[in-house]
């Protein structure tokens, strides 16, 4: 009876993995819809004509451009790294989005209350302290709302009659403020990529070279996380716990492992491209683990072609080797994914989403392991009542087809 019940147990235990996958999709959907035209600012409802998710640092922008009187109302929303930090955004009137030359608005919680100040960011101020200064923009009004680490700034600007609606936007954040001087921001990838050229009339944006590089990093992270950290573990679970569906489990195992390897290889190649385009920037641990991971995976894939028959004398040795390498690939892959999170510094929800996936895998493994051992104990006790030589039908860990 337990054998008949085992498929239902397996399907039931797969639910945590499906829920985890749904959580990731939900996170992605929430991320893609991160901006809102309708919002509440300082207890007042606001409605804007356009909005844009700025992709990095959890920032978003909502705005209304009035062509008749050439006024621009902008609501910038961002997340400080921690309480007591600052968030800033600005417009660079130069030919391209860059920090130097930006006419910035920076907000933080000061001792006398929430504060928004203007700063003219120059090469000199970047090298020394950033002091509050007048800016070249015609500011009609500016207000701030701070809730925890979430900071929103509402700024109204008067544009020149012949001024283009295409603006070079720059934004960033930092963890400290001293004497109204914002402290230096982090040098993490996300904090070096807050650059965008945006047409405030049409909403069309042009990603700067730095932001394009950030998008490539994001693709690198997604490919590796899905390949090494999601698909490969699914393949391992299939091989370990779905043996009752013989031989379908074997083909599913091979398909998942080759799919994970393909995604991981694409992510690895993307990482090589990132390294070549970033001379002088080397993340040694992340790079070394990535190279080792790819090399071991190639050996594991080629080992499939050299798999001996089940009754061959070296089959047990091959099974042990296959198991050890597979375990090493999983461990290195997951470890390097978390190193990647540290380097990429995405919004915390992405790290949490992957942690939830790992928790789901752990719970799934525990559930299926209990079912497997329950089946083994049940059949072992049943075999004591049967004549010797009766086939039990329980598969060992290394019993590959």
C-alpha cells in the first residue's frame, strides 16, 4: 500500500517548490510594475501622467510635464541603505548622464526633521565634502517624505521655453550623513549604475553605457541562479526520489541536468564577457569558484558518455564518483550565487526570494527523505515474512539506470 501511496506523497511534497517558483514570478512581476502614477505623498493623493521603474537601487520616478507652462513635477522614490542614510537624484544639463555636473536634490532625516537640500555636484565636491549649494535649475517647490528607509522627493521645476524634454537623470544613495554632508556612496555595481537619459514627454528612456553594463550583470546573475541554483537541484531531486517512474525519472534527470548546465554555461560565458569589459575589477573568489564549477560540470557531463553498464564491475565506483561530483557542483553553485548577490547588491527581495527557494528545497528534501525511509522500513519488515530471494524493489542512492 505504501508503494501505491508514494507517488502522491512525492507530488504533495513538490508543492513547496511550486510555491517557491510562484514567489519568484511574483517578485519579478512586482519588480516590473515597481512604479505607480497614483500615490500618496504627505497624506495627499497625487496623480502623475507617467512613471518609470529605474531598475537599480529600488528607485522609481513619476512625473507630469505641462507643455503649456513648461513646468515639470517629479516624484522620485528611493531606498536608503539603512536608517540615517540619504537618497538623492538630479539632472545633469551636460551631454550625457554623469555624476559630475549633476544638479542634485538629496534628502535625509536630519536632527531638526526631514530635509531636502540642493547640491551642485562637481569634480571638486566629489573628491572632498559635498556641501549644500544653489543649483542652476529653476526650482518652484521641493518637499520630502521619509518613512523608515523609504525616501520620496516631490520637486517642481520651471523649464526654459526652448529646453528639450529629454533629460539626463542621475540618482544614488548612501548610508550616512554628517553635518548636512552626505557620506560617500557604496562602490557596489548597483550604486554605480544610476544613470538614465529619459524623454519626459514620451517616457522613452535610453540606457547609458554604465546601465547597459548593469543589465548584462543582471542577466549573468539570473542565468547562473536559475541554472546552477534551481534547475540542477530539481534534477537531483528527480534522480533521488522519483525512481518509481522508471525509466522516465532517468530521462527527466538528464534533461534537467543538461538544461541547468546550458543555462549555467551561458551565465559563465556572460561572466567572462563582464570580466573582459571591466579591466582592473576582479572578484577573485567569485571568479575562481565559477571557473572550478564550470570545469567540474564539464567533467560530469562527459562522464555521462562513459557510464558503464549496471552490471559492470566498476559501476559502483562510477556511481560514487558521479554522486561526489554532483554534490560538489551543487555546493559550489549555491555558494557562488550568494557571492554574486554580495557583488551585484540587488534589492533585498531577490536574495530573500532565493533563500525561500532554498528553504523550499530543504523542506521538500526532508519530506521525500522521510517518505523514502518509511518505504524502506516498511518493505524491510515485509521481506522478513517472505521467502528469501524475493525482490524488495527499493533503490539505493547510487543505483543509476
